[in-house]
């Protein structure tokens, strides 16, 4: 079994799928693997120095999107955690449904479901989602993230929440408005599949009082089933259960493992050796690949 996992881990996209499967739901015919059980720790071995970005509005690479979206950051909608064609469809996440829109697709609204909370137990509000989205305009601080929000949403010359004048902020608040639990996006162009755009972590909630700008990347507030226990660049990232997360409010994630330990800065030869030996905690480890010279070993 472990040998097959090593081969399957030849691309980190497959490692990300292991993580998503451990955290998510999904349906299958039961022909492969056993019934998922809760508990244990998944160890992720990497020769990188860190996750590119944990700040949701800066997170845009496939591997990191899968990891952070499965563990820490919820969005209005999400891709289904399922195999095959089912996995290309979207499902409601923080929202109660896949959104409603006007006839030409220039106005989209989503209503937040009850029970969503941040790691401190505070309720996730419409204002938190709107603030998270607003950060994507501050591209001088919130670097490397996707620009779909600022491209589609009709907010004029809004520069983001850090530098906006009162008039600029008012323009954004008109373009992205809240009424109770319902958030409405006014777009500058018709977007028939805008609810696919809202699967991006750029649409994750951020509590304004906790935003530390560029530093938020190292300690973002979790809205998902796991939160950061420790993070040291070049060494490790440890995620543990967010005790204030409720499965009742989250139809997407099952959150089976108790924790994740991401080990950084490992030599490729060391990772290969650990995966091949399959000892101790490494029985529950995944890695991004194997060197060609070690393929005959497995």
C-alpha cells in the first residue's frame, strides 16, 4: 500500500488530493480503501521553506489552495471533494446555496448559513466576507493573489481598505453590500459562472480587527476545521483542530485527522528514505515525489 502511495505522490497535486480527501466528504462506491475514521496526524514532507501563502487573499497556487481550503479557510462556494466528474462541480460552503443572480449576471447574491465561526468562536458575518474580498484590491500589500474580484466587481478606483478615502470606501460598500446575512456583488460585466469564482480563497472571510496586513500571512484567523498551533519558516507548520468549528455548519469538510504536521527544508534523498522505510509517523506521511534513482527500490 505504501509503495503505491509513493508512486502516486509523484506530483504534489496528488499530495493535495490526499489532504483534501482526509478533510473532505465525497461519495464513492466503496471499492477502494476502508471507511474513514477520525484521529491521527498526517505528516507532509517538503523540500520547500514554507507554504507560499496562508493569507487567503494571497493564496493562488493549486497545492496551497487545496491545503488551506481543506483545513483553514472557508469560502462562499467550494468544489466538491469527490472523485471523477463529481469533483468538478461546486457546492455551497459558507453560503446556503450556489447564489442567485439577475437576468444578465451582473448582480449576484449569497446568503450565509447559520453557525459559521472563526477560531475564537465569533460568528462569521457578511461584513467579514466583504472585508476579506476588499483586501484583494490592496495589491501592494496583498501580493500574488488572484485579481478576479477586482476585475469583475464594479468598485471604481478602490485601492483596498488600507488606503481608501471615504468616497472610495463608499464606492466599494455599494459594489459589495450587506443586508443581514446576505452579501451582494455588483459586477461591471456579466459573469454567468461567478459562483465558480467564489470558490477562490480570495472570497474567504477575514475579521477586520485581526488583519495585520502583510504579516497576516504568517498567522491568519481560521474559519475552517483546523487552526495554526505553530509556524516556523524552514522548519514546520502544525495545524490542530479548531474546537469552535462545527460540522453542522460545514457541509463540505469532514475533518478526519486530528492534526497536520508540515515539515519543511528536507533533502529529497531524506524524504525518499523516510517514505521507503515507512517507519513510525512516516506510515502516515505524504511527499511530493521520488528521485528517479530510487524508483527501482519501490
